[in-house]
C-alpha cells in the first residue's frame, strides 16, 4: 500500500490522465473500483480504503486491487518512457534484432547493412551496452564484414568495453557517494566526491557523461541544502556544468538529464545570488522544453525558480503575476509569501486555506521544511490580521509538533526565530528595547553567513521590519544585499 501511495504521488498531471485512460480501457465491469482507489489516493484520502470501496472490511480483495492498480500504473510509466526518452535505444535494439533475423535467414548483405545502422546510431548516443551486443554479433558473423579486418573489429569491441566499464565505474562511485552522504550528512560533499572518484580511478574530463554530471549535481545540491551552504559547492558544480557544455551535441539524446543539469545549475546560481546567470539558464531551459514531451514536469520547477529570482531582484509584482492561477503546492506557498510582502494578508490567507490536506500528508508528499514554512506564513497572517487566539494556538502547535524534529535535523534556528516572534508579540512595548534588537541582529548575522532559503530570509526580514517599524519587502532586499 505504501509503495502504491508513493508511486501515485510521483506522477505528473499528464501521467495521471494516462493512468485513468488506461484503467477505463481495461475495465470490463462497471464498478471501476481501481479508479475509485486511484482517485482516493491521489486526493490524499487513504484511511479505511477497503471499507470505503467495498462497504465492509475486505483486506484480501483490497490487497489484490492495490496490486492490479500498481501494475496498471507501472505499465503507463513504462510505455511513456519508451515513447519518449528511450526511443533511440529502442530503435537500435530493433535494428540489432532485425539484423540477427536477417543473418538466420541468410540475407547477409541486408544483415550487414542493418547492423551498421544500429552501430552508427548507438555510437551517436553513447549506448555502450547496446554496442557490446553489436560487436558480439559482428564477431560472430565476422566473415561477412569484408570492409573490416577481424583485428579492427576486436579493437572496436575492446574500446567499447573500456567505455562501458567507465560508465559502470561511475555508477558504482555514485552509489558509494550517495551512501556515505546518507550515513554522514554533514561532511563536505566536494571532498567526498573527489576521494571516491580517485578510488575508482575516474577522471572528470574523460569519463563524465551528461547523466553522470546530473547525478553528481544532485548529490552536491542535496548536501548544500542540508548544510545550508551553496557557496562551498559553487566552483565544483560550475566545473561539472562546463564539462556538460562540451557534450552539447548529445543533449537531444540526454534531454531529460540536460534539462535537469540546467535547472540544478540555475538553482545553485540563484542560491549564491548570481541572479543574472540563474535567469539566463532558466531562459535556456524554457527554450529547450518547448519541443519536449511531458514538459509540465519541468515547467513548474522553472516557474518557481524564476519567480524567486524576480522576488530577489525587486520585481515583486512580476513574481506575483508569474505565480497566479496555479494548483502546484510549491508555487502557491511562494505566492502566499509574495502577498505577505505586499501586505495583502487576505489573499495570503485564501491561498493557505486551499491547502486542504493535513500537515502530515504534506510532510510525506513534500518535506518537513515546506510544512514549517507554511505554518510560519500562517502564523504571520494570524499576527497581521490580529487573530489573538489563533496566534497563541498556532505557536503552541508548531512547538509541540516540530520542536524535537527540528532539533534532530539541526534546524533549532527556527525555534529561535519563533521565540523572537513570540517575545515581540507578547511585549510589543519593548520592541525598541536594545536587548531584543541585539538578539535579532546576532540571530540574522549568524544565519546570513551561509546561504539562506529566500522564504526563510523573508521571515527574518518580517520580524526585523516589525521591531524597527520598517517596510517588510525593503528590509528583505536590504538583508539580501
């Protein structure tokens, strides 16, 4: 059941439509329980599902229903992949299979011609595992390849085996780096990557593909997010990006990975306040995805990053226009924050009310920090709209539910922030108090030395503006600079 829930939560809007279409096509009966189950899970309604669907407890039937639905979804995801990113691999494999059939039918000239086509296409897209099969077939029928000597075929096969081994080594190195960072999340990711690459005798320039660059950028970004420090990975990430630019001729084949490289680098530049470079990469990404299938997968992430760039470059109104009329949770939360910068608390509250699932559901689907941001935005709205009872209830709720988790995740600074907010709310008459101002200055200084999430920085700017009677957005821009 948990696997099915996680699988459904990862589906794009287009994939959800395909799943519904596939289920309807396959359904032989009118009751469509699999559609009911899919709809319940998609909407986060996951309690007592067997009772809801069958009208009574029915664990065995429900288990079988979950398995059938999961198989349907896997089929859709697989067919979507085969029709998109893997079309070149499929074409090469079809040619290879056809060639072997032609050899069996003794159509030797056609077989040789077909195998050359498969080899050429596989080389163009660095499909080393398929090339292994191509050279295996070449060696088996070497007598029919009269334009090449047997030694030349051996040399081609051995050269490809080296490339295949490099790709395999990279995959093992990636797995080891990921495991070590999982075990010890606070270690420096760049140093770890270099150590592991050295262990596997991997050299960046010769061995890296667009896919492996994407994998390493994911690791660097995860580590930087955990440690709230993107500056430490900037130079190394930029080196990886420059290597990807030398393989620009392969970007069509590795379109998904190339777009992710652009997105990750745009985010790294944004986090290190190089907004111009970040927006340049976002623009390039927008151009690339125009002719890409399933482009909604990329568009929402780009919209969020673009709006945050606008927010940080004194283009608040443009950020709001960009984020309006969205159903994406990340975009809605950012829009709520933008409304707070504009002192439009009623529209911020409307957006917050549209989050109609529990915090636990959002924590599973998104993450803990996202849920905390939502709760802090809600707290700010309550304070600004002077809902006294709700303010105190929300203070207590956040501390009770999240204090332990925050301390375990090294996020005690959020508790400190809430304490500052509560002190200011309880004793507004001492807002000008030198001690409170000093506490705030120290707190902001300590939390500004490493790269901060813009929404979190916006929270600090809000309490500072509150205490010093300044404009919230102006204070945010000042702190950013």
